[in-house]
């Protein structure tokens, strides 16, 4: 603690990096330098501020520690004053300090030390005192259950407020659902849209993706090779510079000390370091084959619109030609297309404005109504319409006898449902599938479907032929697996004519071949793909003769490593002479990196080579629709289209597991469960050994041949120290490896998101800790003390265990205090970070990228392994709260110290990029019930085993009452989870209207902050809102609102200027919006009259101004990582959000960019020569030495972000 208070104001990067090295929204004001002021500052942070800066997981973890304090402080105040006198006064043991009994003798059966304050010290003739234990146990149970009920209520409220906040509703994760295990016939966008369009608001985007497992393996391999090449190039350049300095200085160390004083040397090195830093920050250096990386949101949006002519068959709908689509993308201004193809909405209004005779006011009203419909369905993502779409040709008409629209006829491949593979487009392509485009025609279709219930019906089967909907095949009496004759036929997806998949019949394989393909290493391999040559020459036959590095180094001085001769050689195997061969690292990495870059980019351009996965991301227009979809029974067959997960963040998806089927996931879960069970069993032996160390003194008293350990006072003191501290220390070391293994198992079992992985680790780790830390330790502590008694009198075993089992509390006293002191001090002092930063980093961080990552990456928390540790503490404290009441005091000390330490760390040190939404908190509460159950079971056993001086059981009634309490506790938890269960993850529909109002208020404030809304505009909007409500608070109908708007427009000039200049708000008639965009679309209404570019320009100027301000405030260029970057989603326009979301849910294998090799620049020309030679070797390797330099000690410096860094990657969607 003292070191922390001494260093916290000096090492800002270690002890308070969140004051400057995170996005502005997450930054915390620098803590006061005064220690008392720091304590007050920590206590004064409001809950909402913690949620905003740290997220729900961090907040609920701190709240969990606070809840435990709320539980144990009253328990300590009530239980300790009552039970300690009951246990001690008139007990068998009297001396707490000297381990002596009342008569001065020492016996292993008489409690000593702290055991005199516990359950076992009550004398046999005073067993009537056990009623006090029973009453207090019941009070503890009631108090804990009441606190848990209140906490779940608060959790539901806080989570609902967070999920319905305007900031969160802007994110794509708020209304995006991951659907797994989709049957083959539903694997098309049309089928999924037809299935899920029953939910309010309709569907915005559907992302079907493919099994890119092979491509991901190449990308992972490329990352490894790229890192090796950067390290090898950096080491070679640094070695050449060292050789040059050594030759330039000459004479050795003694000669240099004589010719140059220490002050002169320091001054020279300082000047060289300053020059190196300036050189790193200048725009100088060489680059080769650099790929374009969007450095800002505007560049990302522009990149999405670069290739306006890109199109494929899935983008051209029935009745729409390629030329028409080309015309749709012809104009660069998205608002120039606001009237194209919008059907009954905006297009009609614009047509009326341009010449239908309605005049300006009528045209504005038509535009208003069209935009109202648009905004009600787009969730505020699109700034304007980008593409027109016609009504699907297969939609059924009102008249069942009317002729149907002709269907497209082609080959089998053409008949396949086209997946919306915006997910398959290269990053340079800007088009979308027609269904995923955000346009008003789609919303007009949704409006038409809402008005015509028949449009929701099946578009494949016809009402004129009911025979197709009924199973007419005769079911034999023995065919019990078939439904009876006359049953309804299985549902058919949209746009599937005739049989479910005609082309699949051609692809059917024999059963044995299908089984073989399903087995690893035996399945049919995909045909090999021929790739063009990735490099121009081979270094083995064409060596470098005039390279710059040869002036300073020999070929054997270059970096080398061993590579495998065979593909089956595991990567972790060390280099062996026969299995591995020694190669030049730079040459080998260039060759491999060029090959991998070429193959990956080629594969990204041809995603059709990979099979479609049975999972899809579906983005709804309304948040409530996403939560309804997750709670509905979607498919008529078990385990199909399940599970469905909402609140899916694009950065949280584990793409490697997306291709796992439901049965494969079950098999993996079974294997994982078996491995965890084996770990629990095998780990019991070392854990039991640590517990036995705490009972050495008892063994010495029992076995005379160990007397030599107590005869010597020094040895005796050492034994006591070992028995008190060493067991808990060894146990902590043994348990340190478990979370890492469980994390790997959670990924192996098929978790598709990081949140689900975290939940799985929380379940497994708590079970492991509870068994190992409590059960094994408790049993082992009692066993070593009772071996002698058990061997002589088997019948006395239950009584002996009942007496000695509570003595394990002494072990947990030491364990909890040691954990509290070590964890809190280590958390505050950041011991691991200090060692890594000042020791490990100096050894391994030899490249500019490694130093940049080290400087900008903050510590994170693995919540899955974080929560269970403290949940286990809570369970142990509850179990012993009656048996050993003093543990409540230790629990208060432990949780108080941990609460302070973690509160400081989460506010000033730790950054949380992903968040589970707080779902770990209710599970932690349910796991804490385990402590209550075990406490009740222990008390039941102890009550039944208690005997008076005559050997008669006198506590049988107490045992029966506790047994009833156990059953009622289980019933209470069941009712509690049944009541709160649906609300722990999903939102109710009652919040939607209030959320809309918050969206409107938030958007007005955001528009003012961005300079897009003047104060008078906001006043007019508020007046309109007041006029649109009746006296009783209900909204008026649309016609009344339109009349008010017409009256306003017809009043004539009030401030001078033309009518067009006064027509500020054609969208003021919005009265029943369901989204942020519908209620607060200031940008869209301005764009209606040509102000879109002004709005975009204002937002860009605002971000530029904030960037400049932050850059000036930071300490150095490397510290300004987040300065002015648009890393907050609220600062994006709807068009920018829409573009980023469409790319964010692409498969990571398709979003992967070519990495740029970033090497240090030197004054010898070696670095520049390496860039040129890499360019000559291959055009598939991007390399640069810009923004780097070498200082006076030949250490790598960087003066900017890596060349392949993109601001877009910082945005949390």
C-alpha cells in the first residue's frame, strides 16, 4: 500500500492510464494527489458514472462486493455478540491464545485457540444453547434471501435502463439476433425474412455467412509470419546499426571513457534521442505496395461507395435491369436519390412537389408523410435512401384467381435462394443486396404488408390448391414414426417452389459416404485451387549480392530459425535436426507472407468456394422485435434455429465456432464436462496436501515421534508460520492455471460469443473452486486429525468428524485474510504490470508495433474467472457464519479491502472493451445460494449428531426445523428464478414508448452539440410536441397534426425571406415514432431541402476541432491515440453507422486486411534497402519504415500509429 501511495502520482501510465489513454467517453478525471482526497473521490463516484465509464459488468461486480458487505455487516453485528458468548462461556476450552484447556492439560479432543469461539466448544451439559444457533441461522437465511430478492429487482431495473438508453439503442448489437442451427431449407435471406417479418418493424439486415474455417487458418498463420518478419527485420537493422556504432567509436570502453566525459556522453545521447523522435514524427521514409486503410469514418464511408458499378445476380430483382441499378448509384449525393423508387412514400411526395399541382406546401406534406414512414422503420441508421427496391415478384395478390407474376426460370443453380452476402463483398465494394439496402421502397413494402395481413402469408403455396397443404399419403398401422393421414404439411420457406430444394437431390450421398465425410480427416477434401505466383525469384538460386546489410553483417549474423519439414509437425515442437531445417528467417517469411497474402485475397474475392454455415445474424428495425424473436418458439422441430442470442456485439463474435452444428456442440459440451470433472478429481490431491500443511501442529501433538518439531522454539515458530500462511499461498499458485484451461475448454465446447464463453467459464470455475477450496480442504482438515480415533473406534467417526469439521474455519480465516491483503495490495500496486513494463517489455518488445501495443493496450478483466473467486469467498463465509461466527468479521475485512482496490482499478486502470450486459451478476447470486444450502446441510448434520453428557440426542427438533428451512430455501430460489428469469436477459414491451421519448431528447441534445440544430429549431420542435398532445396527455391523430403544420406554413413571412427559407421542418408531423430516427431525425429533415452536405460538413468540423483540442492536450504523440477520433457511435451520422454496421457483421475472414510490415528507419540505408528489395521480390507484401527511428541506444522508437491502424476499429458498434 505504501509503494502504491508513493508511486501513483509519478507513474501515470501504470496507475491512472484511463485519464488519457482511452476514448473521451471512458476517461476519468485525474485523481487528487492527496491520499485522503483520493479516498473521498473514490467514494463519491455515482453509479451512473461507473456504468458509463466501465460498463455493466464492472458496475455489478462492485455492487456484488457491496452486497456481500450489506449481508455480512448485520450478520456480524447480530451473530457475533450472541454466539461467541454462547460458545465460549462454560465451554470445554477456555484459553483462546495459549491453546490450553481449563485444567491446564492439552488434549486433541478439546477445542483450543479460535476453536473455543466456535460450535464445537459448547459443553455437552449445555446443549440447550443450540436453540440460539437455530434461531440465528434462520435469521441469516431470511436476511440473505431478502437481500438477493432486492438485488435482482435492482439488477433488472438497471439493465433495462441501460438497454433502453438512447446511446445503447443506437448500437447494432441492440437489435441484432444471432440464430444458430438453421435447417438447410431456411438458409436463404428470403426465407429468413419471410419467417421473422411477423415481428414489429420488420427486418433491416440479414447476414448469412459461410464456413471460412480454412481461410481463418491461413489468416492466423499469416499473422504469425507477419510478426516474425517484423521482428527479424527489426533485429537485423538494429544489429547493423550496433556494428556501425562499434566501429565508429573504436578503442574499447576504456578509450571512450577517457576521451568523453559522462556529462558529454549524456548530452550527446539526449540530442540523438531528440533527433530520433523528430525523425519518427516526420513524414519521411519509404513504403512499398501499401494497401489503402481507411483512417477515418468518412474514408470508410467513401470506400463503401467507391465501386458503384459492382453488381451481381443477387442484387438485380425482378423487373429491374442492371442499367436501372446503375442509374440508382449514379449520383454521389445520397439525397439526390430521395425520390427514386420510393413508391407511396417519399417518391410520391417529391413528384407532387416537382409538378403535380399541389404547390410547395402540399409537396412538403407529402414528403413529410413519406419520411415519417421511412423513419419509423430504419432505426436511424440511414442518412438517406441509397437504393430502390421493387416489391418481390412472388407476393400473392388480393385476388386468389388473379394471375401470378412470372417467376424467373433458369438452371438449378439459379433457382437457389441467394444469400445476402454483403458479408461476401470485398471491402472495396460498396453495394448491398437489395434486401439489406436501407431504402424507402423496402419500408413502403413493410407498410403495405402491415396494411394487408394477407401479404404475410406464404408466397409459395397457393390458397387455390389446398391439397398441397395436407398429407394425403396413407399411414400404415406399423408406421408409428409418421404423422396420421390428413395432417398439415411441413411449412415451406418463402420463395421455394415445389420440393424444398430440387438441386439437393442431385447432391445426395450414400449413408456411409455421408458418415465418412462427417468424421475428421476422412471427409472428402475440396479440390485444390491453383493460385498465381506470389513472388518473382527464389533467394536460394538468386542471392542478394549488393544488399546494404552486407556492409555490416555476415550471412550467419542474420536471423535464423528452424521450420518443419512436414505439415503434420506441431508448431509447439522445438526444432530438431531431422524433423526441422534451419532457414533464413527474413527470406522464408517474405516467401510465406507473399504466398499467404495472395491466397487470402484471392479467396476473399471468391467466397463461393466455401460452404454456407447454418447460422445468421438478423438485424431488426426495432429493439423490442429482437427481444421478442429470442423469446419466441421459432421452429417446429426441436433444436432447430436455437439458441437465439440478442445483444451481439460484432467484436465479441468467435468466428471460429460459427460453423459448429447443434449436435457437434452437444458432443463438445459432453467432452468439456468430462474434462472439467477429471480436473476436479485430479486437482483434489495437491489441494488436500496444502490443507494438511495447516494441521501440522495437530499431528505433532498426536504422534510422539514428531516431538522434535516443538522442542526447539525456533522450529516450533517456523511450523506455526508455515501452518498459517504457506497452505493458502500454495493453493493460490495451484489454482492460477485453472482459469486458462477453462477458457480454452469454453471455446472448444462451441461458445459463439465472448459473452457465452465468459458465462461458461463462470459456471465451471465456481464449481471447481467450491469443490477444491471448500469441500476438499474441509474434508482433508478433518481427516488428518481423526485418523487415530477412527482407527481405534470406527463407531465414533461421525461424532469425531462433527467435532473437527468446523475447525477447518481456521484455515479459511488465514486463506481469506491472505487473499484480501495480497489481492488488494497487488491490484493497487499493479505488480504484474510493473514487472511486464520495466522488465519483460525491455526483453521482448523489439519492434515499433510491439512497443505501440504495449503503450496503448490497457489491462483487461476476464470476468468468467473473476466473479467465481469472490462468490466462493461469500459461500465459505455463509457456511461458517453460524458454526464459526468470527468468519463474518474476516469477510467484512476481505470484501472491504477488495472493494476499494477494485473500485480504483476499474475507474483509473482497467479498460473494458466488451461487456456481457451484467448477466454474470444474477448467476453469481444464484451461485451464492450454494453457501446457504451447505450451511443448512451442515447444521442439519450437526444438530442430529449433538449429544448431551448421557449420550442422548437432544437437538432432534432443531434438525427437523433446519431440514424444513432447507426445503423452503430451495423452493424460494425456484420461485425467484421463475419470476425474474425472463427479465434477466430480455426487455419487456412496456419500455418501448418511454425509450422513444428518451431517443428524441437525446437526439436534440446531440444535434445541438454537433451544431446541426439551432436553439430556435429546438423550441419549434418542443412547441410542436406540445401541440400534438391533448389535455389528458394522449397524442392527437395524424390529420390534426398535419392541420397544425399547414397552419404554420400558411402564416406568411414572419422573419423575412422566402417561404422556402422559412420551411425548416417538413418532418414535424411525426407523432407515433418507434425509433430514434423517427422522433429525432433532424439530419434527415434538413437533407430533404438539400442540407445534407452541410450537416455532414458540420459533423466533420466538430470532430476535427475536437481532434485538434485533444492532440494539444496529450503528453506525446503516442498518447494521443484516441485524440479526436470518432470512437463514439453517437457522433456518427446514420449513414456512417449503416455502412460500419454492414461491414462489422461480415465474417472476420473477409474483413481481414493485408498487414503492413512496419520496420524501423535507420541512417545507414539498410531499412530503405529492405523496403526496395521486398518490393522487387513481390508485389503482395506491404512494407514501410515511416514513423519509426532508432535512438542513441539503438532502441526502436515510433512517432505515429501503425500504418495499418484504422480509426474505424476503435468504434464499438
